[in-house]
């Protein structure tokens, strides 16, 4: 759907959008464009009057056009009164600001004020209400600051519906979204809010409440990391007399490993013969050029901290005998160079843990060359830990640590063993409270 489309929504909702700033005004006008009945609510009389006059309170390409169209169609209005608005709607979208303090903490005063006002007004409201928070908030805010304040209200459902709008392209981003996220405990409320956008060309992602809140932060952090990464590569390239734009443009042509889902999954620390070595080489060359590249410099320390968290998780296991699945730095290889599992085992042995190790592609008597040198330097008595039969290791173990993705036949044996598992590579997917399509069920 484009901004020029004016097809009526098949099942229009009565919606209040609280806050007529960049997010709220765009949200209100665009939802009216989709055919819903929308009332924008704001304490700022200037913003409300501006909308009622058919203008936008700020400049955003295309916004004034759809504000005028919404008013002319009778689907958009604005008010300073929550008390007058709430009885006329069934869905409330909260789009107030959550400004950042100097220390990074969020200011939730506006959100709390809106929720407290709604809570008071709900005392005289008999019909149910769905509240969606579009403001950017910490995971847990909807539960603590919103649901907590509404605990005494009946038939109230709260969901998180984060926005992904960029100033300067906000209308286009709304009408042609690349991502739509709705999260909550109440499945019906999640589907209802997702259905507000049903005529847009996007498949909604229905997730848990805290997942929805964190996704917004994850997206923005990733965008920041991408910009910083490109700038640091460009800086290094310029100092080497290389065209950084050509480097990054070529990098982006790889949509299998680079611009893709590959590697973007929580798991274990990285290792192997390439990534650590090449990062160290880049940092060495940058230092020779007197360049500070903080993002790239932080990658190996970050990886080290992730390994330390894994070590602590294993140390915390209430088990006398720990089986470890995997030794190579990843599945389907026997390469042990800079394998994080070797480092993990070295630390665990030093702390007196009783271990056995199984790797489907490694036998001690067949290790040679740089693999042998690396392994024997780290763990001289590694042969005593190896168990060539997974079944025997499972029978021996009190707890299993998965440090490498198992092949299906091994995964079946692990599941059948009934052993408690610490999965360092996210092999076993975490359950999702809401994972259905908005059109399903």
C-alpha cells in the first residue's frame, strides 16, 4: 500500500493515539489513512489545534497531506481531553516521549502520567480496553509501569507495539514497514493490535511482551553498530590509501554471510583459525598507524567476556560429573585452533571439575600438527578426558554441556537420555509464549 491508497479498512477500530509528537502524529494520521477512526490526544493545545486545522505540528514529508485527508474523511480528530476521548475508543496507543537522562536512564514520567490518568478514568468504564505501548521502553516496563498501575482495572489488556519510524521518512516507513512487532500475554489483544496494520505489506511478528520491548533496542543498537563499523573500516581504509566505499559496497554484495541472518543468533564465543587472528592483525596495523578503532578493538574482549560467562554458568551447575559435547570451534570440523571449548575445558580442569568430552570428528590419536600442539599446550592430559562413545558419556554424566551444535542423530540421543542440559550454542530453541501468525488460530 502506498500513501495515496485510500481503501477503507475491512474492520475499522476506534483508536486513541496518546501523544502527538513525531511518532504519535504519524501513527494517528496513518491509521486514519488505513480507515480507522482515530483521535489524537495531547495536553499541548498547539499540537491539537494544528492537527484540527489540517496541518502537522512539525515538518515530516507527506504528513500534512494525510492529516488533511483524515480530517476531510471524518476519520481523524484531536483532543486535549483524555476523559472525553476514552469512552469513544476501544484501543489506546501510547506514543509519549521517554527522554534519556545523562546517565542513560529513561524518563518515564510522561508514560506514568498517562497510565495513571487512564487508570482513574477506567473506574467508570464498563467495556474492555486494549492498550498498546509504542514508546521505546525498557523490557519489563509494560509489566511494571503500565500493568502494575492498571492492576485494579478489569478487562484491560496491555501489549507492546514498538515503532520503527525514522524522522524524514516516517510516513513511508509506516505505510511500507520492514518490521511489525506486537508482543503480549493476551493472545487476542496481540492479534487485535496486529490487525490494525492488516492492510500493510508486512507479516507481523507476534512475540512475548518483553521480547517486543527489547527488539526496538536491539534494532537501534544494531543500526548504530553498523554505522560505527562502516566508519571504522572506512577510516582504516583511508589511512591505507584504499577506497573505503568500495570495500563496504563489495562487502554488502555477499548476502549469504555478510548482509544476512548468518551469525545473528545468540550462542557461544567464536574461535577458529580466522576470526581471532584477523581481528588481531587489523588492530596491530591500526595501532601502527596511530588509529583508535574502539568498536573493532572491543570485539575480542567482548568475546572473552562471553566465554567467562559460559565458564561461570558451568561452574554453577550442581553436578559432580559434567559431559561436554563438542571440542572443535564449531560443528563439522576437527579444527581446534583457538577453539573456545578448549579454553573452557582448560579453566574447568584448573578448577577441579570432573569432565568427559565427546566430539564426533575428533579422536586424540588422530590429532597432529598445529591442532596437536595447540591442544596439548592447553590440556596436556586431554586423552584422559575423551570419550569416543556418546552413549557412554551420557550414561556417565550428571549434566551435559552442549558446546557445539549436534547433528540430528546425536541430538536425539541427548534428548532421549533425559539429562539436564546447559546449551551454550542455543541448539534448543526457547519457548515463545506467542508465535502464531496474526491470521492464524
